[in-house]
C-alpha cells in the first residue's frame, strides 16, 4: 500500500486527481451547457473552476485586499510566506471535498504556489522531493485547461527541480 502523500491521499488517488479524467461536475455542482442543454467538456468545466479560484479576492488578510489568488501566484514580489498561505488554502479546499472540478482546480493552485516559490524565490515550500515535484509539474504542464501563464510557471519550476537531484538516503533536505 502506498504511503499517504499530498492531502492525505495515496499516490494513486493523487494521480487520479491530477489526471483530471473525462467525467466530473462543473465547479458550481449544477449542470451548465449550451442552449441545447449539452454539458460543457470536462476541460471547459476545469477552466471555469480554476478561473473562479484564481479570481478569488484575498480579503481575509488586510495587506492583501484587492489582490486575487492568481495575481499572488504570478507576481515575483509575493513573499514566500504568503505563497505558503495560498498553498495551505489550496490544500484546505481539496480536503473540503466538493465537485471534482473544484478539487482539481485547488490542486492546481496548491502546486502553483509551490512553483511560484521555487521560480521567484528559489525556495522550496514543501517536503516533496524535487523528483516528485518535477513529475507533478510535468503533468500539470500538459493540461490544456490550465492557463498558459500557469503552465509556463510549472515548466520553469520543473526545470529547476530537474537541476536539483534529490538527496541520497543519508542526506536531508532543508
């Protein structure tokens, strides 16, 4: 049996979550579609869920009022401590359950916060080894429902992870 990894999910569960399969519900949990009653594609529902999450205002923290999750993730000046908060927010949303598209969007924000800290500050804000992060970033880069700005961030983070080999059995990461 696999050890739990992110969000207290085993590797197979996390893999399914990242794979963003073909069925699922739109972010609101209610049917959405065209005038003919057709449902949008899974990718369209995922784009909508991620867009909504990225557009969320960060008004709970006074100094962040007026900023969105997306702006924090893409801004090189966002402090790593704030990125840790965004990462934890993504983790909380995944654990809360809800429609699969919402959980997939939350996983994307979780990994985007990690990628942002790596790319913009050369700081690792997770216990995951570089190899595991590289694989996750590669998977996310392939998702066409993710905006190009985030896919570029994931690609750059993947490259950084590949430059840093994981420590040996006796070594410890900071």
